[in-house]
C-alpha cells in the first residue's frame, strides 16, 4: 500500500498494456494471524479476521480464553513458535512492566520474512531499534504503526523512512462514531455504579496498567 500511495503521488500508473501488475496485494483468506492480547479489542479483531476474512486465528491472553473466534491459544513461552506460524501479527496488549519490549530482536527473527506487523497498542511494546533493523533488512514484510514509544514521533526518527511501513499519529480509535460509543459506555458504567453492579473496563493498577 505505501508503494501504491507513492505511485499516486507521482502520477504513475504502474501496470503495463498486458495487465502485468508488479505489486500484488496479499490475500487474507486462509492466512494466519497471531493476536497478542485477546481482550475486548483483540476479541473483536479475532471475530473480524475469522468471520470476515476466513483467517486462522492464534491468540495469547493472560486471562480469558473462551473466544469462539480463536482457533488456538498459546502461552508466552510459545511466542516464538506462534510468530513463526503467523502471516500477520497484531499487538493488542496493555503496556505493563511485563509486556514492555515484548517484540525485540529475537522475536523479529522468529517471524516470517513475508509477515506483517500491526500495532495499535502502546508504543513501548516494541523495541523500536529492533523494528527498524527488521524492516531495513527485510526480516519482515511490512508494518502498520499507530503508536510509538515517544510521542509525538520526532521528525528525525528512522521510522518515517522505513520501507513498506504505514505510520499514523495515534488516531486508530478516532472514528466518526467513537464519541457516541464512549458516551454509551460511560452512561452504562454510571448506571452500574448506582445500582451496585460490577463496572465495565476495570483497570488492574497493581499489575502496572
């Protein structure tokens, strides 16, 4: 996609008269995604990947393991094995002392050279020096980063110029319906609090959230 956007900016129609296309998109049907963090966000991603794209879904979850959209759960000790199977790796984890830098040099080396990394969770989950090296050396196929460790991202950061990389400024949650969804969430929690019911979205501060 980054290459196609660049072609558009440069007004280039990259396709010959015989229909030969040098840049072919990756089909998701039958591919495998490893979702690190199958909480509410990860579960919704699993559902979309399973039902919408027909993907095989692997999941790593610290607590809940009852998603009908996850084909197989794996332990953190099995992370490298799961990364080696995955065509797409999605980071949906909370950033805690135990998850900081969960993807580093060894983890990128375990991934397929054709795999893609999607990160919408906190920037500190990735060793950014290792990710820069992984992309520049072709260790993985591409990345989509909505967050970085130090925000805003410095204009001198090497992340800007990585090949096959899409960077957005921590805006993945900002859709035209997010304000309404947030209002519904808070109204429901106020009702639950008033009625003495368990609240939604509890944060476990003792675990570093």
